[in-house]
């Protein structure tokens, strides 16, 4: 079997969940697990997030993966339904929907009765991506209320920050000001904070926080890594050496011959490449961990392989190689490649095997039950 695997440490995931809980003791926690749980494997992650108040995904298909995995917790569709055909399955699977655009209200108004769906109204406070402008919100709420949307559920107003990871925080303060100036109906709940705002803006915790990246132990701030913030990386991308070869001074290695040996030495070939989500853009010289030591890449990343400069110390075929993980922060690699850790994690290819560690047999039993929660995301009454 090809030795490459994404090792997913569910013990670390649960520890991160507890750390988030400690940071936001009063707000409800909606774990964002879209894009295959940021590449970590949606079913396993969803089942392991026992104790979370709800889960959020991008679309119906992702929600159905969670339901099929036995997850009965409330699930929010962050982009709501894309067309009319999705309303009935969303209702059947007891999903909650973000409403962010007039066409979604029109779809709901065309139905003979309002579906048993909890709706979250998205407000655009400055990101200019999804959501109603603040001045439109009263009419949106009125139209939804007229159809009975809030007969069983309290309205939830949500917004999303564009720059919560920035140290100056000016743009986020502006968005908070616009969000707080909204004339929201009595009893309405609010939600704004992603991972960065959860840590940097306690004033924006409101009723629900929505962390994603942080739960996976990765920092949302460009100049920090998750460990320095007290979180544990959940994913390690690990492979093994599959060949060893000697090089003589002047020998070139790999496509383009960009790496050239200056002295006699050893090159290890390891089974991982851009076909697995380890980007072609990773530069020559980038460190990987071979057994206990850090060694530089020798030349370009191929589709299925990398070459590693071992210097004068060879290692046996079958030696473990870590590309990122607890000993090698994915945040550092993202900086070197000129991307964000989100992209590296989400970019794990479908052929990569998952090795799940730290699983607890009773995970699913521990999840809150959507039925028990009145078929919707539970309201934090005590807040
Ligand atoms: C609406 C919304 N809320 C919350 C999140 C979670 O963000 P993060 O992973 O930075 O915590 C996302 C992710 O993109 C999002 O789109």
C-alpha cells in the first residue's frame, strides 16, 4: 500500500474544542466543518465533535454526509439552499438554512406553507460577499415573519468578518458597529465570530461563535501558529521513503534539473506529490522531517514523489517522512508557498488515505440531538 496518509488526531480535535469552549464560555458553538472538514474527513470529524452545539457546512451534500455518518446534531447550511429542489430535503433532514439573498425569500414565499426550517438571516456589514445590506434587514425579517418563519424559532442575525485576522482591527470594528446598529427584533440572536474574531474580538462573541480553522489546531493569524495559541494540530501529512540513491558532485535531480549536488551524498525519494495536494509551488530546499531530522527538498515536487537531500547520512527505505503536522506547522509551509493554511488542508486529494487516531467508540451518542433541540439549532435561552 502507498505509505502516504493524512493522520487525523481526534484527541487533538477534542482538546481544541475544549480550548475554544474555555475561550467562549457564554456563547454557543457552531463548528464549521465545510470542505470535508477543512480536508480532515467530514464524517469522522462530525462524529468526533461531541458536545458541540451545532455544525455548519456549505451545502446540502455535505450535510447529508454528516447525517449518513449518524450525526444528529443541528446542522446549518452556510449558503442556504441553492434552488427550490433543496428545500424539501433540507426540511426532511432537519437542517437550518442561512438566507442571504432575495431569491431565497422568493422561493420560500412561493411555497404553500413555510418549511420547518430554522433560518439565519445574513447581513452584509462590509465584506460585500453574501448577505442583505443592513437597511434591508427589517423588510427581510418582516417578510420571513409574515410567512411564519419565527413562529417556532427565534430569528438569528449573522454577519461575517473580512479582516478579523488583521492586528489593527479597524475594519472589524467598523463591521461590528454596523452589525450593532441594526434594528433587530426583540429576542433575536446574533452570530459573527470566526476563529480569528473568537480570539481577537471578545466583544463580537454574541450568542453563537463559528470557528473552523482553530478547531483543527491551526492559527487564523498570518504571523502565528496554532501551537503558540494553545491549540494542537489535528492533521499530519505523513509518508515514507521509497527509494535511496547516491549522488555525485554535479548530478542533477528531478524535473528541470533545478537541484544539483555539490558534494557526494544521498537522496531519498518519498511518496507524495502535487497529485496528493503537496503543492508544486513548494520551493526547492523546503524542510520536511525524515525520521527525527529536518532535511531540505532536492528540486521540484513531482506528481507522486519528492526528492529529499539527506546530505551524507542515508536512511533506510521505509523511513517516515512528515510533510506537515505537529513537528512541522502547516502555517510555516503556507507562508513559504505564498498561500493560507486553509488551502493546503482543503487541498488534500481524494486518493490520500486517512488514518484516524484517538477515536472514541461513543462519539455519536455524545452529540446533541436535533430532535431534542426542537428540530433546529438550540437557542441559548440563558444568555
Ligand atoms: C460564514 C462563515 N463563518 C465561519 C467560518 C469559519 O472561519 P474560520 O475557519 O476562519 O474560523 C467561515 C469560513 O470560511 C465562514 O464562511
